[in-house]
């Protein structure tokens, strides 16, 4: 009796065990083969870029080293490296790893289809190994859809897209192997709280996206274990979301005051309004949702920060807001936040350096200007017992970055130092000419 029941169940299940009937129509057959991985790649392929960095001189990381390149050997004369990245904003803003875009490199960005674009650095965070670069595409780009990393599950599928060893637009798949890992190099944690995945990652995948099955960004591929197979690491997307407002801070970048702190949300929410600021005077309130700036729609927090990047003092800005469900507007005039004299005083008092804007002649002698379209700030003198002396900064060094920001002028230095307290760490990037060659360095100073 039991045997008869078993045979009946097997016979009934046989149709379910058979492969589906294969359609004769080619388009139907192709549709059946479009797996979630295929669909995810099709969703992001116009957002992922290949990045080539050509370094034309020896790299020397002086002072207290922050981190070395995770992939590849130390760069020498005319060295070339490859990496990956993805579009974060349609106006040409691209995210990659900080270790992919060294200070003095010529950067070229290439999409799956099209010619290379020259890129310049907007900002870098070496501690979190993230950077934002900018190209001038001439037409709107396709930003990658952002997911979230606070609800990831061990074992869920992952998809990596990138430029391993120069092979454009390579796709690999795997799963999330672990969460909340620390990335240790030479006994030092250089990335914390990272995603571990077994999706195959190779040199050149650095800076590329790690996706879920919906084609949403959940991480930024950053490193592999060289002594193992299929152990790769990605920076969670939530860390990028938290960092973008700092890297794209137009007030610090342009030495201006608007007075708003806006979240990286969709829609963009005003989190804080600074007292005695233009935004406060114009009546902007915490909780307002920004819908447009000067008539241009603002859909995400990054749209607000990009819209403020090139603002200048005395410029008037029109905000269209939604407050408690009702439309309203505010009109404000941008103020200047620091004077050059105060900026020089802050640099001397907190870092022990005398700084000046680089003129065209000095920039040419230092062979600076083309890679990132900025002059930087030149060091004229160093106090004998100041913080800069402790990390071996020298007169003639060109300061190119401070914290996450690429320096534009002395005023910019003052803006970045205005709220720095004693003993706060300050990461600086610099260039130095020695024996006819240029060297890039990174050092950590502690303000006094």
C-alpha cells in the first residue's frame, strides 16, 4: 500500500521535474535567459566607468603614512594603473576609490561605449578609501541607483562590475560572505565595517560597484586578500552616502556661507539652519523639503550639494520648498565666510605654516595645474616647533588637499581650519619637487 502511494506521488511529480518546454521563437528563448544578473547589469552598464591613471613621477608618502595602494606595486616614473568607478550624478560626478586617483595622476574615464574623458579630483577621503572625480560629459549621464547596506543578509547574491586588469565592463557574481569585517594591511586597519564577498574581484575592480539583484549599489569594491581566493571587500554604500555631503561641501570649497545642512535623502530634507546665516534670514526652517533651486528640480540630497558647488559670494539663490505639505519659497544672498588675512593666521596658528596662493609662474615651475585644474597653496615657511615640522613638510611644498577637500586657494584653507580644535587630526596631501622630479606625499598633522 505504501509502495503504491509512493509510485503515485512520483508519477504525479514527474511533470514538475521536467525542464520547461523550450519555445521555438528566438525572442522568447532570449527572454527566458534574462536572469536577475543580466537585468541588473543592463540597469547599470551606462553608469559604470573604467578609469586609467597615469603617474609620471615617483610617489613618496611622507610623514605619518595614511595608507598604501591596496592593489599593485608602488608607482614609479610614468606608471599606469587601472580602476573602476560609477556615475553618482548626471552632471559628471563619479565615485571611485581614493587609492585609484593619486594626487599627481592624469585621469582618464571611459564608458562602455565612447571616447575617454579627462577627469579632475573633487575630493578624497583616504581613511574611508573613497573619492569623487568630475568629468565634463556634455550631456546628462545615468547615475547608478543607490541601495542600502544596513539590511544586507549573509548569503544573498552579489554582482560586481568593473575593469579588472583592463578588461572593460567585466561582470562577476557571488554572495555576501560576511558583514562588518575590518580590512587589515601590514597590521593596521585601513577600512572598517566592510562587506566581504566571494564575487571575483581583481586588480582594476577597485572603485567599481557591488550590486544586489535589483542592480542597486550596496558597496564599492576596494580590496582583495592576496593570499587567498575569492575573498574580496567592499565599502558599504551607507558610508558613501554619509561622506558625500562632506566631499561636496560647497561652503567649505568656495569660502562661502549659506547656512544649511541637508541630508542625503530623497527628497532632500533640511536638517539644520545655522543661526545668523543667509538661510536663517531668508526663513528656511529645519524640516523643509527642497524641491528646486533657481528653477532646477532637486530630487536627492546630492542634487542640493552639486547645485551649491560653484556658488560665489553675493550671489542670490531662489529656493522652492515644501513645508508641512504646502509650497513656499525663500530667496537668499550668499555671504563670504573667511578673509585671506584670517586664513593665513589660522594656518600659522594651528599648523605652523606660512601659506600663499600659487601664481602662474610658481605653478609652472612645480608643473602643476593641468591634472586637476587648481593651483593649490604653496608653503612659504615652516615654524621650527610646529605640527607641520613634525611630519617633515618643507618650504616650497604645494598643498593640494586638506581632509576630503582639494584645495583651491588660501581662503579655502581658512574655511577648512575655522572649526578645527586643538589635537584634531588633519590629513594633508602635498607635492614636492626634488632633484628635478616630483613627489606626492600624504601626512597627518595634529592641530594645536
